[in-house]
C-alpha cells in the first residue's frame, strides 16, 4: 500500500486563466503580431478565441492595463500602448531565466577575457590595434545614433573583444570566447540587445571599453587585465540588478 501511495508526486498548481491570457497577449505583442496602436479584439471575440468566460478576459485585460500594456479609449475599445507609455511591464519567467543565463556567461567569460586582454597588450601588432580601435569607434558611432543602431552597437562590442582575444595569440582563448559568443548568438541575442538598450552606454559603459583600449594601446598588461575584468564584472552585475525589471 505504501508503495502505491508513492507512485505519484505532487503536481504544480496550474496558472490562473487570466494570467495565461495576459501572457498570450503579451507574447503576441513581443512577437510583433500586435503592434502599438493596434486595437485589441473585443472581449466577446477574445472570449470565443480562448474558450473562456468574458469575465476571465476582462480580468486579463485589467492586468494588462495595470501594467501599462493596454490602454482603453471610452466608447472605442482597448489598444496596444506605445512602448514609452508602459510603466510596469512584468517580466516573464522565460525572460528572467534567459537574463540569468546571459549573466552567468558573462561571469564565466570574465577571467578568460581579462587574461586574453593582458596578453594582447604585449603581443598585439599595430595593425591589430588599429582593428580593435576601429570596433571601438564603431561602438561610439552606434551610440550616437541611439536606439536605431542598437544591434550595430552590440555587434561592435562583440567584435571589439573578439579582436582583442585574437590579438592575444592564444588559440585556446579564441576557441573559448568563440564558444561563449556562439551560445549567446544562438539563444540569448535578443536579451543582449534589450539590455544594451537599457544600459547607459553613452557614459560609463563606453568609458569602460575606452579604458580597455587605452591599456592595450599603452602595452600595459596589468591595466588591460584589470580594465577588462572591471567591465565584465559590471556588465554581469548590471544584468543581475535588472533581474526583476521588464525589458521595455
């Protein structure tokens, strides 16, 4: 009898229907199927589509209104809010998990990248330094263009540290960093882009990259190691500090 009673474990309590509907609507917005300014289907239409009572749909819409995702216009209907008008877009568990993974990869990369930078400071050629500097200038140019060039900014940052790693002359560092970059590109690129949008790139972050470049330019291995470590530790911490903030 005791063996039979242990056949089954406890099951997780299912999510509330209004939460599930709000999550579905939020996912449609994130995927671009619903865009800012679009009118949301009527309560009755959503009720039919989800196969639930109108009261359930009404509660889900109330949740989205509270989060600033939906705006109501009296006598007209509910509309998708502009991104800038959203005040408390709740972070989803999936988004939280991906941000946590990205922070862990940054932490994993910190020591290796710092050592690669130290090697690059002494091993780099003038041509390699020019290439590294070119990627820094690409970041500066992308920052000046604002949100319209976020992907350029992210790609330039990856290229900047990849070029530094290659300048170290250590193929194992290059292979290791390439593995981490591939992991990010395959599963976490959208998270990296969203966090680049959130970070204060025009000030502290660019200064961190500039300090790394200056140390490598001066052939100061220890300064390059310290500056690179500082950047990656701060980058991971910025992600961790945003753990309960949604990507707006």
